[in-house]
């Protein structure tokens, strides 16, 4: 069956892609390597641009129902133990950006997309189907599974994550870049969260070579805890269980009020963060990359899932305008590559120069940030949160015609 799009990867990006294409009347087959469709991880943050994507993809109502709407983004000094600044996420914020800011459990968000895909007769989902490589000729592309099975389609979208097999064949640019930053994650009940930190905010404590993040999840039933230490970790690690003592090791120097977050954490797991340098090409004929396969980024803008959903919106838009012809993937790529490159590069910068500095650098950060009012903050983040992911469409289509 060649009149369908093949999608390697059944994560948030892959399912959002299938749903976006289905909205335009295009069939797809999602090929997921795992035996079950699901998401690993805990909380993620959703800027207004994520809600723009939800609405475009037809899951806005469902996504809104399971989100927790925080009142502010709070930046705290982990050494001084006091607030640096906060960005209010109130009516003025929503009026400026057209949608709210929220936090959600990654598994819940994946479940929204999964249910929507299962409910759509243009989407087929298949598990235990790892795409190892691809072949293409004429108007057909073939996904070759790890067991040798060959599956034909019109296009192939590689939404297969940081260690993408599709990218490996297409670009051959080696392993991801190891940042040297180690993140530890835990989810605890609200009752276990220190009372003086049960804030309805996405909170970040910034300290020398480290930071601590916490926010409520799942209808205020739990709190997501994420602590990151720049310890020059040499190699990738994903989801390794670790002890309290190991987590504490990078945070002895922070104020007790912030350090108690670590003491309350349970079942900590470790990830060593990786990304890649931006590339300007992620298309090969009838094959394209999407999400982390195309532009993996560090977590510091909380935009990894959001960028994947924006990719899905842009691809669906291009297919709607140009069908499944030879240039549709190039049009999609050209819409997305500069915006995603900016998020990749600025995510690195904010991690290094905003969240992790010490001494005079940290004091200067505090002084500059304390001087900004809400409107100034909104101006600073307008490029990110004010986007629908389609800004490049009009200029590109104008150039083509």
C-alpha cells in the first residue's frame, strides 16, 4: 500500500504527525519499535505554542483537561534562597500569547495523542516494528524493519528520537553530543512535598553548575522534581536508578530551602543530557526527520515536545498545500529549520549562562532579571510563545509562486 505516509516512532512527535496528516485526509502507518505504545519520563511544560499545536491537531480540549495551569514561572537563587524574578501567567499573559502556560505528565499527554490516533480510521498503529533503514525509488519509499520486513509508502517520516536510525542512514553524523549535564528525576505525592514549596508555579532554583526544578502535576496529586548538575558526565545514560546520596552530591552548596527538594525525592533516576548541533538539511528525497531525530535539544527551554508538535503542524500544512509530491518535505524542512536551530542553540546558552553561573555573573543575572517587568518579559519570549509553527509558510509559499 503506497498511498500512505510511514512514520518511524510512536512517541509524541510520531503520533502528532499521524494525527496532523489524518486531519488533511492522508493515511499513515506508525511503526513503533517497543512492544507497547507509551512514554517514559515525568512532567513536561507546555508553552502557549504547544496549545496552538493542540488546537490545530484537533486535541485541544482533551489536552486542556489534563493540564495543570500554573500561575507563574519563578526563578529563584539557589544560593541566596530567595526569588530573582517571576513571570506572571495570568490573563495578561494569555491575552498576549493567545493561550495559557501549563504543565502535564508526559504519559498523560502521550495518551491524549494515542487515543485520538486510535479513534481515527486513517491511522494504523503497529508495535514491535523497529525501522532499521530505508530504501527509495521513484514515487515510493520502503521502510526496512529490523527483522528484514519491507513496508512501502509514499513518504517516510523519521520521528525515531535522539538515536534515530533514519538520521544515521541519512546524515551519518555520528552519536549525539554529550552535554556533561546530568539530570535526576523524581515524582512525589503532594503530601511529601515541603509545605513551604507547594507553589502553583513552574519553579527553577539556579545555582553554580546546578539547578532544581519543581511543579505540580496530575490535578495537584503529585509534584515533578528535576535536578540538574553540570558534572562533566562523559557518556550518555538514560533512566538509571540512583541513590539519594548520589543526587545530593552536586547540591551541598545550595540553600537548605532548595536542598530539601532533593531530600524529599523518591526513586530517583538519572539521565545524561545530549543534543546535537543544528543542521540545515534533514530531508533525503521522500524521507524526512522530525522532532528529536531532526533537532534534539537540551531541556532548558522546555521545548522538545513542543517543537515536535510544531513540526507535525508544519508538515500537515505543507501536505495540505502541496500533496505528497517530491518537494513537500523540502518545504516542511525550510519552514522549520531556523526556528528549531534557534531553540537548540539558545537552550544551550540559557543552561550555561542563566541557570548555572556563579559569582559576579550570577549577581549580574539577578540584577538584570529583577529589573524587568511583566511586559518586558513578554517581549523577551514573544518569539517563542507567540509562534504557531506556521510563520515560515506564508513567506515560503510566496517565494514559490
